[in-house]
C-alpha cells in the first residue's frame, strides 16, 4: 500500500523531533489558535494524533473532527489521545477514496502533500478543495524547496529522505512538488505564513475565497 507508515508508526514522532528539532511540531501547533470555535474540521494524514491533544487544550469542546489516516497503526495511536469533549470520526483509509456530503470549515494538512507524485497532488488538492466551504481555512504545513534558488543541502536532504521513506513506507513521491501553484490557481489568499528550519519548512494559513 502506498504512503503507509505502519512500520514506523511508533517511532515516527520521535524521529521527526530529533531530525527537525521540534520545528514540525511548532509549525503545526502555532496554527491551531486560528481555528474558529464550533468548527467542522478535516484532518488529512494526521499520523499518530498528537495534534488532537494540542487542539483540545485550546478548544476542549464543540469541535467536530474527521480524522483520515491510511496507516492502521497510526490510527490506533490516535484513538488513544485525549480529545476532551470534542466529537471525532476516525477514517482508516486513503483520502482519495473518502466520500462525504459534508463541507468543512477548516482543513488541516501537515507534511501530507510531500507523499504524492505530481498527478496525485493535483487530484488530492482538488478533492480537498471541494470539501472546504467558501470562506473556510486551510492550515497547511510542509517542506519547501525551490530547485533554482534554494541551498543545495535542501535538495540533498530531500533525496535522502525520499530514499528512506520509499523503502520504509512505500512513499510514491521521489521529489517535492510545489503546491503553491495549486493554491494560486484556486484563488486562495494567504492569511499567515511562517518559516522554520532555515526556511526548509513553511506553515501557511490560506482562506478559500
């Protein structure tokens, strides 16, 4: 199965915190205060679910969360999290096969798009865009690399990272796709943008116009 982190589910958070010095965590948690109360929230590729506890510290009730994760091991870890009095539905499967009539107020994708090859990035983006209501927020965080202008170490780091995750998690991507083009084409507006880890990580809050 593509993009499945079952084999390292129990160690993934620990590894990411060592390698990226907790910047992946900071990039995501700093966005949570922008989620409006009473929101319907879709978390795509949520991993082990630590983000649920951070979110529930800020809003212990009145959130309705749909949590989609392809890894069974990650879902099992996420189900153990303390979500206080919020409502949550766990979906153990790929976003590509997820079907619902709901429209969401907020979509959260953290280090999610870097798993996909170009054609699937476009497909997944369109699907998520259809699920977000006009005026809704998209909390996006991921790696950032511009081949022509960025430092070479970023390109080397990405190659090594993809080699590792291709073997461990059957990640389909072999290069990082620039998703900013997708947001621009869909006329999203940036509300906030922050950079971490020598600008290798970006956290952006978009609004759907």
